């Protein structure tokens, strides 16, 4: 039997092309930056330095893929039970992202939180 030749990994139908080391490192850098900014934002929400209403109405780019559930949990006096109740009342899935909210959901959520 001949020794196995080292061939490039085979692509399966629908698989993403492999990334170069530079591309992977750039993606990792961006992901770390987004995580850092979100962590800072959650600390600001927890401390009362930032209001959630503005973030929901006009979210920054790094917040688009964050879960609404996780962001609401960072607000003082909002635990899992209260957040789930609010999302159910506003007909929003707990897995919904900030960027994925419709205008109706966004408006309903903000008006509910302002009560």
C-alpha cells in the first residue's frame, strides 16, 4: 500500500471554506473586543450608569447579536423570572437577539420597561 499523501481537507457540500491563520486571528480579535465591550456595558447597566431604553431603541453595532434576555438580566432588580415574564408579555422569544427585534417588539419592550 502506498503511503497516504497529505491532501488538503475535503470540503463537504455547504461547508464554509477554511480560513487562513490571519483571518482566524482577526475574527478572534473582533470577538474578544465585542465580548469586552458587552461586559463593560453590562457593568454600566448594573451600576445604573446606562439606561436600557436607549440601547434597545438604537443599539450599537456590537450589541446587535447579543441576546435580549442576557441584556435584561444585567438591569438592577431584574432576575430570570421577571425577565421571562416581561419577554412573554411582549411576545419575544428568550433566544431573540437585539438586532433581531422587530419595531413592534422593540417599542413594546421599551414601553413595558418604562412603567
